[in-house]
């Protein structure tokens, strides 16, 4: 009987290897829900209810955005420009940020950072991303984690830049509807955290917003003063993690490294010794990890969330699940797949 040629034996060995690989992809590695997916879903539900509070606030005050957006929560988007607009922002990024699944992402990142009930978390937010601010606060409240919040009222384009619906207006409305935290420090934001660059009308709008919501507006003499004051408050509170939302100067600083601070959850970064470094750098030097939420489309892409969602948010494919590998089964499959190749080599 004629023996099979070497080429045929090679083909058979190759097919066996491919079959083993296919089996591994299908059965050895599989996705399963994260153990805290229930908390993620609860946080999303709370975020949606909080969004509803803001929708009602704007309806009562007859505030309508001039942005042309079809996302489900388009009422969370502000105007293209107003007197309290600080910088240019992307409408696409603001649309992406309205996805309530960002709250689930924060729950996931808090778990990955080892944060749990009893810990304190610092939050720095500007008016630029009110949707993300609500998502973060909803996640912390769902996990029963105490938050030390500092906010600024200036906002980039399409943020909370509508005079009757600044961030502090939103926070007050949320506080009256179940939010358990409020800002311990409120500033104007913009240049040097003191409103620099805004018109007198813009500064007046911010001052009036603070007054009608019964909060004292902090006006620092310099950016450095604001950074030091905030760092002292956070250190005294003994926070275990810092969350930054948006491009607040006190968080990022004005140093040459401010634009290179990595996105997402970070335990460490390249240290900066510049005198004008921000809170992220200063606190990270002490070993405090941080979650930086600035490049929103990047964060969304990492976890399979909809970027530029349009009329609906598609399912966040990678957010709620983790991939589990059965290492024992994988070893067996690989060993079995290599048997034909072993005999082929031996025959040769």
C-alpha cells in the first residue's frame, strides 16, 4: 500500500492544528459577566433617573440646546456658545458622554482599583461634561462610597454652559432628588480657576448661579493657590483615589506634562516636578491612583461603547463581561493538536 506523501501528512497536521485552535477559541476562552455586573446595571439605572431630573429642570426653565443632536439624552447637551463657555469642545464627544453606560464603566474601574465601601474618593469636575459627572456620582452612590467633590462652573462648548442650567444648578436639583453628595468647593473655572478669560457678563452669570444655589464661590488669587488648597482638602479627607472629569486646570496643571497625562484608570505615571503641575501629578506622587476622563471617545472605544451614537446607544460589547481562559483545557487541546506533528517529524 502506498504511503501518504509528506505534503499530505503536513496538510493533515495543519488541519488538526487549525481544528484545535478553533476549539480553543470556542470552548477554552469564553466571556462571562463580571461578578459586580448587578451593581453596574443598578448604577446605570440611577444615572438614567438623574438624567430625568435634569430634563425636568430644563423644561421648567424653558432651556433648549441649540445643538443639533439626536442622541436619546440630548437634553444633557448645552449650547454651542454662551458667556460662560471657556474652550472649544467636540459635539461628538459630548454626545458620546451621554451614554449612561459610563456609570457602569466607573463601577468597573472602581472595582479594578480596589475601591470599596468605607473608602473616600476625590472628584474634580468642570461644567464641560455634566453627563459624565452624573455618571460618576451615580456610580459612587450605588457602591456607597463617600465622595469629596470639587466643581467649577465654566464649561466648554456643548457642556453645562447654559446660564439657567450651570453645573451647580444641576447639582442642586439632583440634591433635592436623592443625590447624597454636594461640592465642598465651587470655583468659576476657566483661566487660573478664577474665571480669567470670561467676559464680565460671564462672571456675573457664574456669580448669580452660585448665589441662587446658596454656595460660596471660591476665587483663588492664582492657579497654584487653588491647586494647593484642593490638595490639602483631599489629603485631609484621606482619599484613596482621584477621579478627574474634563480639562480642569487644577487637575491637569499648566506644566509641559499636562497634555500627556494618561486616560482611564492609572496607578502610576511619569512624575513631574514642575512647580505648576496639577492635582493628578501631586497626589499620584503620594501613591494615590486616578481615573482620568478626558479623551471620552478613547474610553468608549476601549470598552466597546458607542462612539457618536446617533439615535440610540448600541450594546457596550466589552463592558459588562470578562474573558475567562480554561488553562488546563487549553493545555490538553494544544498537546492533542501537536501529536500529529510529532509523529510527522518522527517519520521524517
